[in-house]
């Protein structure tokens, strides 16, 4: 199968470059930019942050991306809302919606998803997340512990699948019970959304192997990532299913490698020393196995941005420049494309890429990098190199 | 309080033939609407479905001068929050009164989604929280709460949603929801709580509205009956140190002449499968019962000429109703008819009476 490449929607605000600390573009945080009023989005013109996000979604589809991941964190706008708002003004953009199953009744979620499929012509996808736990979980109003949350995730997906074709479907789980449920016609005629699944713990892998189409990971050192993908595939094979894998990775691509590193150097020079100290320290408490793995891959002494170059063209300081993951690819257009092809060779079937600012970079990456990626021509899946 | 006119959006289907045949214009499903015969080419393919028509209805309400749309909660139809988002960018003006049940999930998550709605629509999102169907229907929705928990859960849902939208850190531990160190910071802070519309005729429902509703939506009934209810609810709300506004969910069948309206009303009843004359549908002058099913919702419809329907709406306004949630089938054509023929009369009569009273 050929490779699917997605973009990302910056729900966490948009600075004008990797060097800037001011994520105010598009009235993301009215009142904080000294230009707009606090509270409700927008200046006098009536436009709001969704107008900027609409530009990015259209840039991504015009540039050849499948669609985009719409991250959901406590201070970000919600992907269900963004997707429904942008349904009518996009043509091919696929909305990848992260959500924690525990927050929605699965029968309502099924109907909500089917309606979004109808609104978009089948362009909704799930990114099933199960929560990093720690204090944040009760911020969301969720008191269920880590491994039980994955049981709940599995049950949730059992129910959504069960009711999808119209039922009548009954289910007796620990978290969910339904009686004679089913989607109404014509909602029941929609395609079930593809499931991207994230979570690195054992409990996560167990749930993913039952329900996921794609197992999604942040970029990790290539050897660690290969092992992780192999583990997921073994577990899924044991259930008689097939699973594909996807990598979420930040990239910084420029005409020359020097220009790309110069951008990183200047971005790193702007990092607040306190943030750097936190980055080198233990970090905030989390139950997330995935987040702990990311932390484990960082060097412990950091005097220069070059200390964070952990493999050729891999920089492990992206989370210093903006919220999110640590490792990303830096280099010339050719180098970035080559590293993506390396990931294809170790098993990746899909990518979610991001770069700041997401609007201009969607065009740049779509025009300069994607055409250089060889990917995996249709029919060559069986020839996949293992090494 | 300013009077608002809200047009209902039928998320489960629409039709021009009473309730008997619900159609979904634009729907591609072969089950819902027969295509043309084989002898006629059909250019539509799979490009449209009922959501396109719902968008048309919302645009009609916008252009015909309504203040908002009510996006109906119908478990047999499209999901109301998705429909609300899908329509939101079709207007910069309409209030999006979105109906749902408190069993939809976490109140924090609902509030967080609402904050995005408010940011993207500049505060046009509103909530109508309904108790839902009977216990068997609720079990189909994965909801096993007993009857006695339905209203208390709505109360907690509103309390938690208001809490996280207006306070940080916010803490709550109730029977249905729990939050620790909650509340929105950064871009999601400072957004208005969606106005809460509740309904119901039991003493428990009145108490719930007195405590949590911004608007209590009344079922259509003769105006004198509603006056009593309004007085009772106002007293209950005052007891909580609050004030309530009142809504009215009523259908409107208005025609140029009285006799055309009566003829169409009788035709709708016949199409709905009700034997005309089996019981008198006229429950008060110009107020007919019996069109509605569980799906369409209104307890009764005003039937009459443009002038008499307008006058009856004015009477309700004088009795204290400030939010009219109106509907008529088919919803697109009738949005224009009511917007053009009835609302201007109601608005100007209310304005002159208010200025006389002043
Ligand atoms: C690519 C990727 C994207 C993620 N996106 C989100 C997100 O948008 N919101 C969120 O709360 N968690 C997100 N997560 C976090 C994980 O889904 C998961 O909740 C966390 O890793 C804890 O699970 P674990 O202990 O099994 O790793 C993401 C994780 C990955 C790998």
C-alpha cells in the first residue's frame, strides 16, 4: 500500500516561525496580543481563529496532504467542533480527531461520527487517545486509573462498532451496557472511520491490537521505533489481524541543510533558560508511558543545540520551541525526504507532519518535500525490507 | 427582555405531508427517497444528503429574519452538535440553540466543546438540555440512569459546565460528575456560558429550571394556562434569587385566509393518519392539537390567517414569553412564509404596545 501523509492543525496557537514565542496569529488568544479584546475571538471584523484554521486546512488539501491531526489538550479548541465547522468548505481534507473515549457516551459518539461522515463525505478519522493520567485526568473530570482506562477504550470501540451497521446490538461491559442499540438509517450506511491509535504502554498495545487500523507513535530513535512497531505487529498478528503503523513527526526543511540548522540555532537561542532547566530535569509527573519514553531519549547535558542532535538530521529539542513532541527531522528538502523514506523502510505506513507556521509550511513541504518521498509504490508491500 | 424568534431545524427529516411521510431532501439513501424513474437521468449522484437541506433551512431562517435556529435532538436523525457546527459558518448572526441529553458524556468535555463554539461564533451557542425518552429508549442510548436521576443529572451537568467555564481552579464531586483543579485557562477562558434552555411540566422540572435555566421552554397551551405556569415559575426562581425568561415551543400554520389555514390543517391531520372528527383537534380558538408526533415535538399549532396567528403570538409575548421556538412543515418554505408574513407584524405590534405602555 502507498503511504498516507497528513498535516497538523495548530490548535495550540501559531507563532510566525520556529524562532518566535508569540502564538497569536489568527486571534488564537484574544486579549493577549494587545490587538484584540479578551474573551470571544476576533476583532471588530468578526473573524476568529477558525478562519485561520480554515486557511490551513485548505492549504493542506491544496498541497496534497490527506488531511490533518487536530490535537486536543486542556487549553486548545476541540477537534469535533473544528471538523464540523470546516466540513463544508474543504473538499478532500480528512479530519483526524483525537479524543478520549471516556468523555463520550459511545452510542452518542457513533451517531456524532456518522453525522460527521455525512457532513464531510466520509472524511472523519479517529485518533484514539486514552489520557496521560496524573493530575490532568481529573481536570478532564475522569477518575478511572490508567490500565482501566484502556479497558474502557476497548469497550467503547466495541460498542461504536457494534451499533454502526444499525443493530440491534446489545453489550454488557464493565463500563458500558447497551440494549438493542443501533444507528438509524441512513446514518448506518456510512463508512466506519479509520482508527489511529496512540499509547505506548502494554495496556495500550492490547487495546490497539484489537481495534486500531494504524498504530501511531511519536518519532523515537529509529531502533526503538522499529522494536515498538514490531511488538505491535506481533500482538496483532496473534489475533489474526493486520495493523499498520504511523509516525507523528515535526520537520524543518529548507533548500540547504545549513539554512535548516540555522533556523534551529536561532530558535534554541530564544529558549527561556527556565524552560531548558525543566527540559533537562525530571519534568512533570505523568503516567504516560509514551511521554516517559520520549524523556528517556533526551541527552542529559545540553549546552548547545548541537547536543540535541541524536542521529543524523534528527533534533531532540522540538518541544523546547513549542508544545508537543521532542524529536523531529531537520535538513535539506532531499535529506528530510530521505529520512522519511528510512522510516518507510523500517515499517511506517503513514505520517503526520508539522512545521511552523503551518500555513506557509504546508505549501513548502507539499511542494518541495512530498514530491521527493518515494514511499511505497502500490503492490510492493510484500517486498518490504525488515532491516 | 428582547423577543427572539427561533426556527426549528428538523434533524430527523422534513416533509410537506403532515407527519405521515418524513422525507429527507437531498438524501442519497435509496431507503429514504425514491430516485427518478429509469427513464430520467439524475445528475445528483451521491453529492448531496439531508445535511445540505438542513443548511438550506438554516440559510432560510437567517435570510427571513429569525434570530436563531433550534437544532433538534432526534436519536433517529443526525447528531445535533455536528449539525450545529456544520451550519455555524452559514450565518454570522443566528443563535445556535442545540438540543441534547445530559447522558451524552462528560460535562467538562461538553463545556470545552462549547468554549470552542463560543470562540468561533462569537458567543452564539446555546444549550437546550432535554430529559430524553423513556427507560427503554435510554438503554438503547447506553444510558441506564433510572427515571429519578434524569433531572438531577441535568442539574449537575449544568453546574459543572458553568463551573469550569467561569472558575479556575474549579472542584466538584457530585453523584454523576467529578472534577479536580478544573477550569479553563488561556484561550478557552472568559467565554460566555451557553444560555441554558430547560423544559418540563412536573414540580421537579420547575425546581430544576428555577435553579439552573436561563429560559424555561413551555409546551404550547392556551395563553391563560401559561400565565399561571409562568407566575408559578417566576415565584420559584425568585425564591432562589434568580429570574427566568420563558420560551414557547409552538407550531404555526399560517395562510392568507382563515379558511385556507383550516383546510390545510385538516389535510395534515388526514395525512397523519388521524381520522378527522374522531376528537375535536381545536383546543382553544386558533390552537389545534394533534399534528405532532414524538419526532416533531410541539404540543399544538396555531392555525389561522397571518393576522390572527400574529395576534396570538403577541398575546403570548404579553403573557411573558420572550423566546418563540417555531416550526412548520416544510421547514424551508415556511421559514420564508413566517419570516415574511408573520414576524414583521408581531415585531411591530409588540414594539408599539411597549412604547404605549412606557
Ligand atoms: C502521535 C500522538 C498524538 C497524541 N495526541 C494526543 C492529543 O491530541 N491529546 C492528548 O491528550 N494526548 C495525545 N497523545 C497521548 C497518548 O495518546 C496517550 O494518552 C498517552 O501516551 C498515554 O498513554 P500511554 O501510557 O499508553 O503511553 C498522543 C500521543 C501520540 C503518540
